[in-house]
């Protein structure tokens, strides 16, 4: 009725207008709709013409399978990584532990663009909820696939050392294929990914539906997917049965509670009891978590406190193996090649965060440690040889004017400054080599595999170079990249 009234009102206005508009506008609209239906799957197209609530109601009233028959008997764990690469790597490690404890197949994601997904602040009790994070991750992954920039975490990080741990993983693209029946050929590197996607017919069901199905957003699929709503505001996951239900030592301060009008209470929760064999959700096909980020804070952990598992030797062994996960061999080889062919001698690495987040207002403190280190090296020199310095920074080279970095570059009497750029031949060739090595066993045409850009691989090569710095390493305090490089140096990656 509302639509009819609206149409009558439009007609009355039309009669006062030029008569030909009454004919031209409806005909144009009809032609546009016919054209769109001709080129688009009908279920995807509904979202353009119906409000989100109507589209949701329509799909909720429909009956769809809980995943495809190919996924029968398999149980998965899905999560939402966030922020930069190092944060994403930490979350991957936590996800591996969770999947192993719960005996689920981990869906490992691609490397997301830097800060494409933002968690928020756990200490300030201001974070994005699990459903919002998962939805944002799905949308961003679809962007990566569409733009041919998808790079799996398993392609960048060497997970071969976990092969004997009885731990199951599946690439996100394979999961979409198995779960949704959606053909993603042309988006995978490895032989298994391309081979599987080439033999399956693409589903005609809306990708928006499968996004919601995977995350448990529809009421009629709750038995299929459990969307885990607990986050760092309310929960610290543990693997100690005696902890279950106890208050965590870190709670929101009284002033914060009054100022922000929050009533959160953080409890330590036994993971295995919540999702293991005795739980209500143990047989659910997918457990969809939000972020797996955690960090020590005020004597506690922000979200996950699973370090020691004396009663489970398998999980304890897995945790030890996860303390350090190296980059893929081809990335390590590229970093070593730069050191050998470009620097050609002992050097110092300086990793300087200058633009991102909290670091952009602390340039003086960022440069101070490097100045002290170089002063010490100059005082200890026994000859007039140059000190080689490799600079790894987020400040573009053309913006160094007037900074301490410019003074280093201009002081050619004492220093020889080296940098890497995404357009440098070594980085470009390394990206091409990485693509070839990952696709070497594939029987498919080269066009079926995604393109690895030099921008994507630059950060990883820079970290390897810094791990090889024989004179020493200076990194920005508080930077996750600094911690990653220190871990590589500790584990002698460059040897």
C-alpha cells in the first residue's frame, strides 16, 4: 500500500511536469533492471534493490545446506586477524593452539593489508565486536581476491615444522570452495589449491549469504556455526580447569567504569570446557572467533593465557614449536642475497617506525638510540672505514629532508646508507621468483595463479636483512616489527 501511494503521488507530480518524462523514466529504469539481471546472479542482485533487513529476512526464511557435502564430518575454526603483519602472525599462532586443543581444522587467512582491520584497545575496553571483525575480514579478503593481491599466510610463513604435530589446516580459498562450492580458480598459488578449484562448479548462491552462514549471523544456521562473542573485555581464555569462572587480576578501573558507563567483568574461562566434548557447541561445524590478539598487561594477559599445559604434552610441544616460525625459504634467500651482493660487509640495521600510530609523535626518542649506537661505533673504530647502515623505515626516502636520516645520508665520510624499495630490481625479481617457486609443481597455466607484488614482499625481505646485521640492530621500542626481528636474530635465521 505504501508503494502504491508513493506511485500515485509521483504520477500527480508528473502530470504537472513535461508529459514525456512519464514515459521515458520508467522505460529507462526497466531497461537498467533487465540489463543487470542479465549479467548478475539473481540472489546477489537482490541486495541492490531491497533494504538489508528485507534481504536478510528472505534468506532466513530459505533453506540452505550447512556447507556442502564435501565438508561433511569436518569441523572448522575461523578467526579475524587484524592490524599489521606481525600482529597477524601472532594471531595465527594463537589460532593454531586453539584449533589443536579443540581438534578442529584451522582456516588460515591471507595476509591482510596493513591496518585494514582494526581491533581497538583492549586496555581501554573499546574494541570492535567479533561479528563486526569477521564481517570486515571477509569483505577485505574478497577485495584481495578481486584485485589479485591474495597471499596466504602459509605461503609467507614456513609451517613445515608443524607437519608432525597432528594438526590440520585449510587455506581460506579451499574452505570457500568446500563450504560454499564457490570456484576461486585463478586466486591460488599451490598445486593443491589450483587443482581443487579447477574441478568444482561455482555456486549460484549469494556470497553475502555464505559470509553470514560462515559467521553464524542467521538464526536458522546456529546449529551450523557458533559465533563466539566473548572478547578481551570479558574473557581470558585458559587451558587450566581450575581457572574456570575466576576473576582475572586485570579489571576496568572504577573511574573508567563511571566515565565510560561500562560494566564489564573479566573472567578466566577454561577453553576446553566451553567448546570441548562436554559443551553444547562441540559438534557445531564452525567456531567463528573474533581477534586472537593478546599481550601482557598489568600482570595479566589481555585475552589468551595459554603458555604452560603440563597435563597435555602434545599442546605443550606445539607451543614450543610456535615460539618461532621462520619466513618461507625463498624470502630468507632474497634477504641474504641483498646482504651478500649489495652491502658486502659488516653492517648495522636500524628499524625506525616514524609515521604509524603512537610512533609518529616520538621521532626524537626513535632516533636517540641510533645516535648512541653510531657514536659508540665511531669511537671504537680503529681505521677510517665507513660504517654500513641499513635503514628500514616507513618514512619515504623523498621525505627525509631535514631529518636525522638526511644527515646520515649526506655524511659520506663516516657512513654508507643502504635501503630497499619496492621498485628495486632485487625486490621485483624476488617477488617473481617467489611466484615461480610456489607454482613450480602446478600443471595449470600461469594465468591461473595470483600475482605477488613487490610491495607485499618488501617488508619480509627487509626483516631478513635486519636479522643479518653483524654490527648490531637498533629498533623502535614498542614496535612489533622490532620484536619479530629480534626473534629472528635470536634464532640465527641468517646463518
